[in-house]
C-alpha cells in the first residue's frame, strides 16, 4: 500500500501504510507541533527500507541533509508523489533537481513552504498529475471524514488541506511574493549567519565595529549582485539593504541559528545558503 512519510529535524523517518480505506498518520511535526490526524485502530508501521511507494513525503529537515534524504528515498518516490518541503533556502530544491532528479519526467511534485512566513507555493507543473483525494485527506484532517471515490487533477487539493491545517497557520500566495520571501530568507542567512558566528555576537551587534560593518555591507552587496544576475529586476539593492538593517533593529537581542549551532557543536547550514550564492557567483 502507498504510504505517507514524514522526515524531520532528527532524520527520523515515520510512516504509516494505508490499510484498506482507513489510514492514520500521527507523529510530532517540526519542533513538537502535532499534525492533526484521523484516528484509526488499523495502523501498520512500515520500515524505512520497505518496498511500499511513498505517496506523500513531508520533509521538515534542515536544508543540508535534504539532498541526501531525497537520494536515499528516490527508489520509492514516483511521478505522482507529492513532496512537501517545510523549510527551504535558495538553491535547495534546484540542487535536488540537479543531483537527484536530473530527468524532469521523473520528478515528483514539489510544494515548498517558507515556514517563517507561513506560505506555500507549487514548484512544478502539476497539470498531468492524478492525486487520489482519499490518499491525501487522512494526513491533514480531524476525526472521521467521508470517503470520496474520485480523483483530483493537480496538487491543489493538497495545498488547500495544508492551508486548512490550524497548526501550520498557512496561506496561499502567488509565486512572486513567495520568491521575495525566499530571497529575504537567503539574504538574512548569508549576512547574519557568518557575521554572528565569526564575531560571537547577537544580530544587533554585527555592525558595531566599523571594520565588520564594511564586511557586512560587502556581503549585502555581493548577495544583491548575484540575485540581480540570476533574477534581473527582482529586487533593488536599496530594498536588500533595508531588509538587513531593519532586521538588525527588530532582532537586536537575538542570536542567529548559525551561531547557536556552532556553539552547540552542530553542523551549520552555511554551505547550503552561502554555497548557493558562491556557485551562482561563479
């Protein structure tokens, strides 16, 4: 039977098979938020290496191991599989395309959510996909639901159910707005991550030293130049600078995740974010 699989921060793989017309998917989701689920006694736990195809893959891992996980699960993903990525930095999906699914005809449908902004968008043309409504609804609904014996064309239904999920507090946006959110997230990480990690300070103090301010402004300018090269006219340098200076004021007492990861001995995502900028710059 097709399964729904959740992969989250600790690389834990949880999945439940669809047993007949009853299914259940219940686990902790992205820092212990519980995903609404349908209760069912007919539950069968599948193994990570099981042969069952994965119908829905919800990925909430950091960007750095995402490519490896996709490669690990590739043999169980199908053209009709829907992959929901709840975290993304610029270039992660593109890297997955290049390294795991070079053939566009073999790619699953990718939906991407920028969690800090609670938005979702479709990253693939889903006009030819047939997703069974019954195979999706058990993941995202409360209580018993009426089973409907028909399919929906495109992944729009899946997006709608995600938007309705109260624990996600998500809304639909058009692609241009989502792109701005992704650019904003990438620029923050490209500037605040290395600046806080190298200085060992909170975000509000990264420009206190005049020499570090020069370095920070150079990072901002470099990020903007690369964005302009790949996406002409997408955003101005003034807007990028305003984003960064605004964040410094609003989050002056906050530490960036790259600094906390480094202090705790965890791998940082520097290679995922800044690596995309470096590769694009070449």
